[in-house]
C-alpha cells in the first residue's frame, strides 16, 4: 500500500519565549493511499492546527511531514503553492465558491489555472459533477444553489485535479442533516470507487462514522485510534463509547 502522508514527531508552539503555548506535542501518524480518516477532539485540542500543518497552510515548530515522498518541511515558500495546486484538495466549511462564476466554472477553476484544454476541462467537470449529483446544476450561480449543493460543488472542485490527498475542515458544519448526509455519501463513494485519500476534521460522531479510521486528539496528543470494522452503525457506536469514556465533550 502506497504511503501518502507521514508525520514524524511534530510539535507546534505559539507565542514567544517564556510565553509559549504547546498546541501539538510530538504527534506521529501515517496515512496510506485510499484512507478516509477523521480527526476528532474538543475545541482547542489542536485538530485544526494539525490539519493546517499537514496541508502546508502552517509550519510546525519541530518534526517532519512527508507528503507523497516530499519533505514539505524543507520546501521553500515560493514552491508550496505549486505543491498545493498539484497534490492537495481542500473542502472548507464555508464553501469558498466564487459568487460571480457559474458552478461549472467554479469546479473547473483549478484546471483552468493549470491551463488545460477547454474540451478536457468540460469532460472532467461533467464527470466529477455527476459523482456528486450536480450535473443538472452546472449553469447555476452559487446564490441559486442550496447549502448542500454548494458544499458538494466545493468537494467536486477539490477533486477535479485528482489530488494526492483531500483535506476537509468541518465539511458538514454549516449543513442541515439531509445536506450533510448527501455530502458524506458522496465522499464515501469517491473514497470507495476512486480510492481517494481523505483527511477530515469533525466534531460530529455521525460524520466521523463515514470514515474508516478515527483519531481522537486532546491536549495536543493523539489519545486513541479507532478502526471501522464491519459496519458504519457499529463504528458509530464505538465512536460514541470512546467519547463517553473521555467525558463526552466535543
């Protein structure tokens, strides 16, 4: 199995000498191709900080992060944008679609920036839009779409370049239950059928149950790890038991 992401003893401090806050403490984990991982933890536990480090949006204080064989700790700032564009997809809680562009153009944006041919772009956009049930909404502007459609559009955009890994930061946080279900079903399908590698931050145990592995972070450390097993229902129960054993606060 191909190793996509390896984190080796990373720590992250904020502040100045004498007034430092140690947000992450010597965390290590390995992500293989096709993994769908959820990272959970209470507010302030360090989960978003960890995602920002893994996705090159921030730099660790110590330790190494290897992404698809590249030690991103040693990549120069002017080369990081190219690495993000080629290897990383992002799904944010607030969609980040451009209001003055139709959904098709929003999804196509990473390919357009990569100067791909228009026929190739059109075919890829329609293909990925169909996987997210958006093929009949491509001519609409974001204001004409529901929250769930916007988020699925953002997810489609993140996958259009076939990135090495997709990072999703609370992707269901702004969605109602039906829209959240539709997005999670789509992500699970993409993971299963396309072997997409997904790392998702969430506080919601139901959302986490769509992943294959859950890491629980608290006080800057990985406290435990759960594997899915036979069914999502059973996995949800294991996640709830884990949360109960840790006090139940998220």
